[in-house]
C-alpha cells in the first residue's frame, strides 16, 4: 500500500511512515469508510466509487474530512484508491488583505480594486474559478467577510445564506446549509431545493457553493437576477475559460454579461525560503519556453532567479517557517476581470480565445502567468513551480 500526501501543492511519498501490509490494506480502507457519517460510503463495496465525510479533532482544531474511493486495477483484484481531503476549521477568519492582494512577494497592489467592485455593486454575480485545492472557497469567504465587516462598521447587518456540498468553512455569522443526498425523496435535499428556499429567506448575499452542471448554472444565473449579490465557484483554467465554460453550460450570453460583476481565477504557488534558497541557472528547456523579453528580464543584472536550496542547506536552515522544506508556505496568485460596459460589449461579439485575451489586455488585465513570472523575477518562487502550477500558453 502506497501513502502519498500533497504538501504545498506537490505530492510526496510517505509510505515508509505508514507500514501497512498488502494483506491489511483492504481492512484499512474499510476502517476509513466506516468513519463516514453521511451514510454514503459502502464499506464492503470495492467495485464502485464511494464518497463520504467525517471529522475529528487534533488539539483544539476540528478537522473535517472529505472521502473518495475508486476501484483500482483489474476487477478481480478488488483494490481501491482512497483520497482524504483534510479541511481544518480554523477559528481565525482569513481577510482579503491577508490572502494575496497588496503582497510584496508578487509585486501587485490589487486590494483597492477588489474592494471597489465589491462595494459599488449592489447585486450581480461574483465567480471564483480554478482547479481543486486552489483556494476558491477561501477567496469567496474573504470577499463575503469584507462585505459583512463593512456593513457592521456602518451599523448594519447582512444576511449571508450559503448552499454548500460540503460546508468547508464554518462561520457562525452566516446561515449555512448543506446539500443532503438520500434515497428517500422526502429527505433528499438538493442544491436547487435549497436555492429555492434561500430566495424566500430574505438573504442579502447568497453563496451557491459550486456550479457543476447546466441546471445549476442556469439556476444560479436566475438567482443573480433577483437583486442579490450572488457568489459561486466554477472549475476552469483561467478567467477567459470561465466565461466559455458558463456558455458551454447553456447560460444565455446576454444574461451572463448583464449580471456578471467579477471573475477571479487563481493558483497557490509555493514561496521559496529566503534563507536556504540558492541562485538558479536557467535550463535550455526554460530558455525555449520563455519569450525573448522574459529571458532578458530574468538574465539582466536586476534578475534574482532562485531555486529550492540543496538538502544540506535546507537541513541547516534556521527559518522557523521553512522547517527544512525549502518553502515558507503558499500564496494565491490571481488574475481577475472587473466587468464594465466596454468589456461586456466586446465579449458579446467575440468568441475566440485570441480576441478575448487581446480585449482583456486592453482593459488592464494581468494574467496569472505574468504575476507568477514577477514572483520568479523577484526571487520569491521557482520558475519550475510557476510553470507546473500556472503554465504558459
């Protein structure tokens, strides 16, 4: 049995720390399945995918877990792959300014622009996109938290209603509802059922956890037309592809552009430890990938390109945030679109990637790649990590 963990976005092998024999592996999987509290994981079924959830406490921190299993290999082997996503329920709320905006590591100053669009838009749709584990939910909760604090500072309250599957971040200020999937129609509670209930529950802000299919996309769009601030997430590679994904889910183009206020897409990039990282010499492959202008920037006298330190340097490192790993955590590297009439008019008549990206650049749009590249230039991230997590098209 192999045991892997994803740390700072990268997978590491920790099998030697968990000596589980081949004979004991099925029992281990069944023990984990039996911890499921949703009654969805079948402990004796290894031939079909399973999913579920459970929680435990470590110290004073509650850790919620999402569980997924899939059959692996030939049918007669009855082996399974099991994934557990750990979501610590930290008491400290993450603010917008703590996430990535105005961050000296990326050289960007975006906080004022984000706060401006959140405050000036009384209604409409706000989307966070990206792959699994890119911090979409954290970003949306920071945005909703900003609106809550601003209202509170002016002596008002905001009723925030969330529809999630599952609830990843507990916040007692909000009405948080959980999708419930059962075989019994009387107790089966879908996202659409909760959305219908939410619109009758007098919300100021509505979070529709994730848009997964055509029905949910169209329902979320209709909800955003009711005069609410509507937040949601979409799995998409970047901002332009987020728009195209919504269109592919059957959302009417004119309605989407009329209601859309803000799209943010992001990746989490490991930050190099300044103590034990070392200068990096660009490889031939990296030189081929970079444009002439980018290559000139990284090889100039101002370039500070660095890479992960050697094992010996990491072992000697005294930075308490590094812990001999060579990284001091991750930060979100975003790109975002704040919609105005010029962007809406242009998007209404453009469909191909080239014209959409050209139009966005004319409206002061900065891509994730450019922000990640800036981190590399400042010596805060490896070029390899930016290429692996963001990529350059």
